[in-house]
């Protein structure tokens, strides 16, 4: 059975320190990979894994992001950069190095590969500062907000694009992000998500694009038709004039998106482009699909869409709306599988999943948002999260410590075999560890919540405390499996909770 997208986690990332000269802080107990796995066309052409397998660093300024890129051994050395705080012109400088090519007025991902930028903690906001991807490949951008990037006025950045890709870009996945402006071209803004000059194998998922004259484009002109193989799914396009997106040549797949308040036009397929448009919800909008402002026609295949209060213009020489009764005029096949929600539930699903700081929730096609989980009970190689593992609980007789403990609780209560005693952090988040005097092999843990507190844990990470490597991440309690590792100390870190967690047992097993 195909594993749901959110369950394929980037685990076991290394956390080697950068040289002190980089000025980038490595957060050993908090290091985390981007959750989930790439979807859509970003899974093709060898896939998109970003910085998986490389070091993880923390950056709170744009300069620190550039320093992290420049501090690598070479331009393709994998790296995950955890971003927290507001990134703006005041804290973003050009940094030089053999493994980077940066600029002061934007986050420059140029002539590099194998990089993940992921927002963590209280969130990452790129304020009036765009992200520019050029001559690069295998890039992941997740859980960030990019807002109010201008091409005119002050300050300017990235040609006015929130995220812009150009010149032989391959394999980019942008996920759970918020891209927004405060007006159109007359106010100084351009596109939110642009692809130009031979950009291919891109996915935009679970993101919000809003309050802009231009949502984005594929191809800068009618002759720039080498772009394509782009997937857009579970995104919200809201209060956009047009270009949701504009396609010039190439193939694009749009499914399970919610389009609301498109004032001029939506999916504009031109210059031979092909659009596969499945199970989207179009609402309170005009000309949501067709070929507009050109006689260079594109085409589309439609299925399962809902058109709620959509108006259509009259056809003309340079105007070919697909409605009022949209029908397919081409056939498009895609090389990947994908879970497909019914269009009727798309507004609710997208509302519960799309955008930054929404918990990275996804849909598996059941119209119910799901929280990422490190194990998949449909996969027979994964442990059943409802059953205890077989074998000896290695925590019995081991030691324990943690980050904090609430009054009346003890670290030792998680390894005493007594479900009536428990540990709680001093607040809603914290960590508890099991440790041994000599290296011990562990491949599964079982987190048992105390009676009455079930379901409190919102999100967690499992860490190899010896190295700082992230072994697994997800949400909830139960059995958590990961590749066998030999260590002296393993840490269960609660990073989000709906109340004060109570951990009765932190069991560890070799297999």
C-alpha cells in the first residue's frame, strides 16, 4: 500500500557543527529536518530531498543563512537550515565563499544544490525580502512566510517576487508556506511564485498565496516555453487579480486547490501549455480557467471541479474562457500517484492545512487533515503503534534525566515499569531521556501517556543525544520506529502539546 506523503519523514539527519567562522548556531537538542516527503512532479527526475543526510544548523538572520551556505565543504554538500525570526534587509548581507554565490538584497540560492530551508520555533518571516533560486537543484522550502516583496519603491528585492526561480532550476519543493503581498504592480509588487528560463520539476503544496495582483507564472514570455512539470496541490489562492498561475508551455497539474476571490482570471493556459485540473474548488471568482490576453492557445483537462459563484467573460480573439461549462480539450497523464480529496471538502481541508505555522498537516485523500507521524500502520515494515514491541524493555534499570520536571514528578518514573507514576515537564514542552553506562542498540521506543492525559502530546522529536541526530519526528504517543542505532542516551523531546503532558513510561527496545 502506498505510504501517505506526510509519513515519509526525513529522519536520521547528521548534525555536525559548522566552523566557528560561519557564525551560525547549531542547535543540537533542537535540530530538525523538514517533515514529510516531496509530492507531485518534485518526486520525479531523481526526487527532491533537500538537505537530507547533511548537517542541521539554526539561523535567525539572512546573513546567517548565507553563512551556512558558504560554510559548506562545497556547493552540493547537503544542509538543513532551520530559520526562526524575521529575516529582512537589515540583517541580510552578502557573504562570499567557494560554496555560495549570495547577494545582500535577497536570500540567494544560486548555483547550489541539496538545501532545505525550514521555519521552526515561533516561525520564520521573510519581510520584504524574496527568495531567489537560480541555476540550482534539489531545494526544499518549508513552513516560511514571505511577504511584501517589491520590485519598485523601497526596499526592493528579487524583482518583486516572493519566491522566484530561473535559469536551469530543477527539483524544488515549496510546502506549507505563506506568500503574500499588499497590492498589485502599481503598488510595486510582482509575482508570488514565478518560474522562468528552463525551470522544471517543481511542486507547490499546502501553501497560501494572497493579496497580490499576480499569483505566479511559468514562463516569462510566449517564447519561454522550456519550463514545466509543475504540481500545485492543496493551496489557497485568495484575493488575487490573475496568474493563478499563468502557464506558457509545459505541463502543470492542479488538484485540490481552493481559489477564492480571483478578480480577473485564474489558471491561464497559453502558448501550448497543458493543464490537468482535478477536484479544485473555485469560489467567488471570474474566468478561473482558459486562455486569456493572447491568441497563442493552451489546453486543459478538467475533472471533478466545483465552480461556486464563478462568472465568465465572452469569448474573443484574445480571450478563450473555458466556461461557463468547462470541458476538456486535451489529455494529460502524470507519472506519480496522489491522494485526491473530493472537491466539496477542499475549502475545509485547505483551511486546516495550508500555510506556515499550521503544524504541517496534510490530507491523505479522506477529507480529514492528518498530522505527520513517523510510522505508517499500513506499511507492514513499520511497527503497529497500538501494540507494545516484543523483547526486553531496555529502560528498566537504566538511568534518566531531562530538561525540567513538574512538582511531584520524577525522571525515574518513565523507566520504573509502573504506569501509575509519571514525568511531566515544567511547562507544556520539554524533554526526557533514558541513558546507559555503555553503548546500547535501540530501534524502537514506546511512549505511554498516563491515564487521563492521552492525546496531549502534539508534536515530538526523538534524538540520538550522543550526536544530536534526529531519529524520528511526528505527533502523539505510542510505538516509534527508526533505523537501529547504538547510543548511550536517547531523548524524547515534546515540541508541542495541548496541555501538560504526562509520560508514564519511556520504553526502549533493540528490535
